[in-house]
C-alpha cells in the first residue's frame, strides 16, 4: 500500500505532503471497490484512495451471461504539510470499447476531503 501512496503522487508534491505511517484497506467485492486510508504519526488522516469498477451484464455470442467492465474510477487525495489537500481523479468510461483510455483530470486543491 505504501507503493500506491508514492506511485500516484505527482513528483512536484513529493516533499510537500505528509508521509503516512499506518494504512487501512477496506474492500467491498460485491461493489468492486477498494478504499485505502492512511494516517500520520498523530493519527490524523493524511492519504485516501478510492477505486471502483462498474460492470454491466451482457451475453456472449453463445448467449451465456458475462460481465463487462464499463467504468473505472480512482480518486486519490494527499494532505499537504500546511493542511490543504490535493486530489487526483483518474477515470475511464470506455472500458467496453476497443479504443478505451484513461483520463486524468487536473489536480484539485481543497480544504477537506
């Protein structure tokens, strides 16, 4: 989980965010969702990542039921040293198409998450 925190963090913010010391992982398999929350040395939340995939039931060529991924979303937030949060959202709403791609929105600054 430590890799997820560092891998998604934009390089220009590497030394401006609070480094987590503890991680919690929560999964909901029926919703295809995972949430990771991390805390600093004082127990305050300093990182959060939420990922989910929406699926759609279809039928294959032989009329057997199957599921296709149709939407993916990951919202990740890091707390800056001065208390503000940066949020990064990555999504794809074209997973069921041959030319699917991921879209990364610009970083958003917020006071809370």
